C-alpha cells in the first residue's frame, strides 16, 4: 500500500506541476484559437489525472488512518472537479444546458457547501493545529465558490463564455492553493513570517478572483458567438 501511495503521489505532483504551467496558456492566447483549444484540452486532461490521483490518495489515507489528510484530498477533488466539469460542459452545450447538467451542478454545489461548513467547523474544533489549517482554508474556499451560486438573490444572467472562464480559473485557484499548501510554504516560508504567512495562502484566491472579474467584464459586452470554441 505504501509503494502504491508513493507512486500515486509522484504522479500527482508531476502532473499537477505541469498543469500549473499549462493553465496560463489558454488565459493569454486568443480565445477560440487553435492554441487556446489545444492547450485547454491538455490542461483539462492533466487536471483530471490530478483529480483521480487525489481521490485514490484520499482512499489510501483513510486506510492508513490519516483522516485529516484524506478529508483534505477528498474535498480538493470535489472543489476542483466541479468547475472543471462544468467549465467544459457549458462550452459543449452553451445556451441549451440539459436539465440533468443543471441538477448535477446544484448537487455538486451543495456538496461543496456542506463539505465547506464541515471542514471549517472541524478545523476550529481542532484549534487549527498542524494540517487542520488545510481544512479551514479549503473549507472557506469551497464556501466562497458555492454560497454565491446557492444563496444569491441577485443572480445576474451571464453568457456561456463567462461561465467557462469562471470555471477554468476556479480550477486554477484550487490547484495553486493546494501547491502552496504542500510545497509553497517551504519555498516561501523564509519570506513570509508572522502575520505575513497568510499572504501566500490567500494570494491564489485574490489573483484568481481579479482575473475572473477582469475577463468576465471584458466579455460582458461582447457576443460570445464571436468566439468559436469546440
């Protein structure tokens, strides 16, 4: 079991690192271009490998009794898979979203919400010691993505391209936050000390949120039909 866990972890880290790099290509190239589509396909493929390996690592950690780490990996899988899946589904169906996809999106957001509440409360009960900080950070991240969708009274109509952008950038926020949780802390720990230690944890969310708002604003007044994405 330990050997399998190590192999999966190596695959998870290598593929995850590649996805962090590929993530930026579709962001900066012309939307709908060949490069945008191909890079996007590669990114989605890499991210699904990251998600699947995270699920298996979650299961293995349950058997090893590492419940906190298992909970983090399991929730990380959901918080990454939901926007990745819907970000691609919205491109495929655009304005004609099937009812089963709408229902599944609602279910996944409720899972994110309830899981986020659970992880947040659990982390506070455990007094935020050691790995429990991961539960708080990802619990709050899940709440920030699910609450507006589930409980917002002012649900503005957005076009399919805006929703695609929000979904794809959302996966990047989760991926970069996870990277900082495991590797970034050791890399930047000597720079961010004391109260500043929170900066690298929240930076992906801040940058990602600004990126989403900027890109959605750019396309709010444009016809998404102008962008031909397969």
